């Protein structure tokens, strides 16, 4: 299963990047990935962090590992839970007037068939859109 969404943010790339990569400010803007704990303040290649996602009313703790960070361009993390592996890639593209942020998540593994009933693709897409909208709201608010 692949979930891909993007959003255009009317803010500078530096601001959007800082909001996304500084784990200490996620509680202020990120309503999807909550209770973030990491050994580093900002995302770094090779680090892991812990957070809680609530696909429905049931909280699920995940512990992704940052696989790749290309400053001002890309963050990739990977996590496993319930027999499902998820590789999540965020791309940041500067355009005139703002930044396009694209989220692409690929789910694989034995648990993916069962998860279609437990976590339907539409629900995962809704969470992705909400996270991107949260980032947009925070970045545009501070850009005023």
C-alpha cells in the first residue's frame, strides 16, 4: 500500500524545514504524531525517536529510525509494527512563493493484508493530510 499526499506552504523553506525537523516543537503543531521522545533535538540520520499515533481512538506507539536526511530537501524514516514495515519519505521543494512538502509512505509486510481492515488506506491518508495541514498552518502562521 502506498499513501502519497502533498501540500503547498506559503512560507520560506528554512522555516518549514526547522518546524519539521525540530522534534521539540512538534507538540506545538503536530496533532498526528504525539508524545515525541528522541535522543536528539533535531532529526539526524541513524537516530530513532518514539511517538504515539492514534489511527482511531486506540493509541499506537511507534519507534521509527531516521534512514536519510538531506538538509532542506528530504527526511526518510522507517518503522515496523504488527508485522507491517512502513518507509516514510518527506520531500521539501522550494517554489516561488513557498514550499511543496510531499509525504510518501510505503507499507509492506505480512500484516498489511490484515491492516487493511484494521487501518484502512483512507484513514492513513486522512492522518497524512492532517499532519501536512498542521505543518502548513504552523509555518504560515509564523510567516505572517
